[in-house]
């Protein structure tokens, strides 16, 4: 598992840099300009907002390392591997927008967020209906991903939350929270680790506050600073993604599951 995730991290990050150098993401159309950092005449248009996405890559690798070392009783190896790969993917996909300010980069940024929210919803729904086999999880994941993509591409601009894609992501996360609350009442101590779930939710809430206050024109916005609020958003979201895995993993299994 760790070798696979490390290989994907190297491949994805290398491919991202090569694509930026080749101009493969397309022209600068100003995507991401609402996230404060001034555009630089350098390889990456928003250096701090770009490099901070390494947090997701490190979080994905940490997930794989923990899952390999301490296999979980309730979270099978294939799910842990899939989740680690998705979290790693968040890094270069989000960085594509901040590095290039391109339309394709913006699309990749939102899609990477949808991958993780769809995973969380699929796993929650699968446990709710007590069907956690591989294809049941995959089906719900694909439906959730498609629904968010449709909302993004068919929607429009919105106040504060920027656009319909962010709204679709927020609605999906709220659905996950609602289902997890239902599962906590139904399953009690046999469900996810509530302490780590609290860390994940808390990190995401703090990140959202920073995201809002540090947008362009906001009270915490300093376009020329290397300390960018949106970079902190990336790092805190990486913490939230790792903590969500730890919540899923729960306590250690007595033996490695065979999946």
C-alpha cells in the first residue's frame, strides 16, 4: 500500500510540475484571484497557495503508512488505499489552479474536493444501509461525484460561497455529518472514533473561518505576504482529511483484514 501511494504521489507531483512548465493547463484567466495572494512572475502564480497543497500529499502518505502499520478492524485495506490515493490527488489538483490561474486548473481544484466528499458520503451511506462491499461503496461514490460535477458545471456564481460547486461540496459534507450523527446514535461505540471525527470537523470549521476572512478584500488579506490565509486553509484541510481516516480506522485490529 505505502509503495503504491508513494509512487502515485511522485507521479502526480512530477506530472503537475511538467504540465505547468509545458503550459498544459491553458492560459491564465484569473481563476483563484479571489484567494488574496498576488500573482507572481514566477513558475507558480500564487507560490504560497500552491506549495501549501503539499500538505495533502503528506497526509495521504501518512494515511497509507498508518493503515499498513496498524490495519483497522472496520476500515478495510482497499478502502484505506483508495482514500489515501484520493487525498494525495487533492494536492496537485488544487495546486493546478493556484499555480496557473487557468480554467482547467480551477476545474481540477473543485473535482479533487468532490472526490473526497463523495468518498465520505459513500462510506457513510454504505454503513447506514449495512452494505459495505466494494461495489456498493463505488456506486454511491460515482453518483455523488456526478451530482456535484453537474451542480458545478450547470450552476453559477453565488454570494460569499463563490459558486455552485462550493455549495454542492458543502451540501455533501452536511449530508455526511447528518448520516454520521445517525450512525453514532445507532451503532454507539462500534462506529467511528468520535475523538478523531471531532478533530476533523473542528479543523474544517477553523479552516472555513480562515478561508472566509482571508479572501481578497477581507480583513486578513495581505496579497504580498508569504503567510496566506488560503494556504492555512489547505494545511488545515489536510489535517481534517487525515483525522477523518483515523476516525474511520478506529481501534487496531487483532489481525490484518484480507481484502
